[in-house]
C-alpha cells in the first residue's frame, strides 16, 4: 500500500509537481551542466562587442531563456543550438529592457554595465527584492557613478548616461562596501571599455566572477588580479568576438554531492572543479563523507552522517546557495548542527517545509539548530525559492513514503533536468503535469 499522505491524485491534476518515493539508494554517474550564475553574466558581457560571441556549455534553464529574451529585446541576434549559444550585438537598438523582463530575472540588472559602456546610455528598471532578501543594487550604481556615469533613479528606473566628450567612462578606484558578486561584475563590464585604469577593492572572488574575467580577457580586455579581492582593469577602446565555454555549475555539483550523502550512496559527479567548492568539501568530509577526485570528476561515498556547523560567507567561504540543500542532509545526521545564514536576511523559508517532513529544526534569528532524526516522513510541500526547492527534493529522496513537491517554477530556474538526472541514478521520481 503506497504510504502517500492520503492526497488523492485527482486534485493534483493541474499543478506541476514532483512525485518522489523515498528510500532508494543512488548509484552511477551524473553529468553537471554549465553554471547558471556564470552563463547569465557572460550573456550580459556579450553586449560589449559588435562581433560574435559563441558560448558553449550553456545550461537549458528558464533563467537563461529570460536573459535571451532580454538580449533579443535590446536588438541582439541569438542562435541557440543544444548547449551552444551564439550572440551578435552589432545592431543594438534599445538600451532600456522592459520592467516585465527585468522583474522576472534579477541578474538582468547586471546588463546595465555592459549596455552603458557600449551604448553610452542604459535605462534599467530597479530589480527590487526577491523572496530571499531585499537585495539592493546600491553598490552597482555607486560603482558606475564613480566611473563617471551620470545616474538618475526615478519611477523605479535607473538611468545611466556617459556625458564625457570622449563618450567613454573614466577609470578610477572603487572600494566596495560588501564583496557583491553582481556589483563586481557590473563594474568590470563597465570598466573594460573605460579610459584609463580602474581598481576594484573588496571585489567578489566567486568562480563566476573569474569566469567573466576569462571571457572578457578572451575578448581583448586587460584585467589583473583574477580571483583576488583587488582587481585592476586597464580600459581598451574596443573588444572583439570570442568563443568561450561556461564553467560547470558548482552549486548543482554540490547539490548532487548532498544527494549522495543524504541517501548514503556512492556517486561519481563530473565535471567537477574542487577549488570551486573547498568549503563544502571540507564540511562533507567533516560529516563523514569520503571524496576522491579523479582529475575530471569526484567520487563520493557516504556512510553514517555526523553533525557539522557552518556560517554562509562570500567565496571562498561556505556558499549561501548550498545552505538549504546542506541543511536537508543535516536533518539526517547524528547530533546537533548549527547553520547561520549571513548573506541573505530571508533565506530560511525551507525550514517549515522540512519540519513538515519531520525534521527537528529550531530557528533563532539567522541561525537554525538542526537535531538529526532517524527518519523523515513524506508530506506535500512547496518550494519557496530556487535552492529551497533542491532542499525539498533531497529530503524527499530519503523520506518514508511519497512526497509531492510544488513550486517547480523555482527548481527549473536553476537545475537542468533534475528529475531525469536523479532517475538515471535510481531515484523514484516523476514530474506530474509538466
Ligand atoms: C549572486 O547574486 C548569485 N546570483 C546568487 O545566486 C548568490 O546567492 C549570490 O551571488 C551570492 O553568492 C547570480 O549570480 C545571478 P551579491 P548577487 O550582490 O550578485 C548585498 C542562486 O541561488 N548587496 O553578492 O545578487 C545583498 O543584499 C542565486 O543562484 C548589497 O547590500 O549577490 C546580499 O545580501 C541567489 N548591496 C549580499 O550583498 C549591493 O549593491 C550578496 O549579494 C549588492 C549586494
């Protein structure tokens, strides 16, 4: 008899959801897609030249489709075949993406840097907050202003204009108040075509920032200090075309490491760049997992899980994007774990859903105390945001019975073929009403 939660399938017919029956071990190998948070900004950077930019290993995600629509609305030409995306921005005819498009994808705000540098003007709606936090863009704007842009913010629209007779921004020193990934990327994309030298202090060091520098350098930019918190950019007059491959998605890779850990399975995950996830690898090993790198991928073997604690931090610290999936794993670990979320003020919304599945979690401000339990039980749950959706999928893999997960709109933004990949590893998972 299926230990479902007595929800008859009838009233579920309309809502897309995942149906997951827990209790299966996973085995085999999973291929990691290109990184969402790199591909998005590389697409924004393609606006900096009127030559072709060919991006390879672009993940098939709804966020990528949103960014494609934004580039199309600006006049770019796109040719998307499987995971190759060719972009030509030689006939840009619009420097103001619509509110509807920007509102559906925060990262589109990062286009303001490349649009301004390329067209001398950019009018981009303020992205506004999202479910995980207010997410201001003050540092993006402060950086563009420091580079000489005239900035006006009215009616929810940020207008940035180059007023210098040379029609170029002017290099300068910028000390970021927080090592914001997006602000670092926006300023980088503006500074590469500026006059003179720009130094960004307290810059973000995330691998996605390094990947952006990789593409810009391939386009002819002159950048120093890659991977450090001090980046120096010497502006050039023009950038040319390039052919570039997006790095593997470290957050997707981390999520599959945690799928192996929570199901106490052995999996090979590839491609995998260990330097992109050192803090996570350390915590997995502390929790009792064994990880073996083979130069291309990593093999993880998990047995009894032990409690560990961590605080989310900018790279190379523990990534906030893996906080929720890691919490799911710790609900099944022996002992008590403490997780503190320091990057976003509202990124613990997965907790009530995990509690519905029988997890023992106590929240106090930005900290969660997780006491390991011997089993989770299936329940109908709803994802509140992208990484929360991954946390619920992981919990459902071990829950007793059949779990129904709603809010797949979030999952599809950042995980390519999640259920197909899990099914190929042996999970009982189906998408209802796709
Ligand atoms: C990027 O967001 C990622 N998104 C996020 O991933 C990720 O969580 C984040 O970096 C941190 O690693 C993309 O790359 C598209 P931030 P971003 O600017 O650039 C504050 C996911 O799940 N801040 O580094 O928006 C901000 O409020 C997503 O894939 C300011 O105060 O992140 C936040 O608390 C979610 N003022 C902190 O900095 C600013 O001007 C980090 O934000 C900018 C940011």
